[in-house]
C-alpha cells in the first residue's frame, strides 16, 4: 500500500519500527524515483565465500591446516632457496 513520507532535515525517511535493524537495498531508478527492497546482502569482500564448490575447497584447506600446524621458519634456509 502506498504511503506518503516526509524526508527529514537530515535526509532520512522512517520506514517503520518493523524494519528496524534490517538491511535494505535502495535503488535510484531515475532522479526522484527509488525502489526499496528488504533483504540480506553479501558484502563485496565476502562474495567469494558463496561461489559454487567453495565449501569443498575450504574443507580441504582446513583439513590441511589441521594436519600441518605452523612452525618457525628458518630465514637463512629460505634465502638460500630463493638464490637457487
């Protein structure tokens, strides 16, 4: 149902308490025309976690890390390897 809202002096519009704390996507279709959608959104830096097949890759990486605990590096040895 359409509703008339007034933009406050700070540039905000209240959508109502039922939307408090929710994420919304605000899309400007053209100047003065917006579409607001409620939903859950994935931050850009986390999108890779939602790719197809990534669970298998992550499980393998975790399994490897559990079997190969960190150990001190010998920097002299690493430098010799790089010189070869």
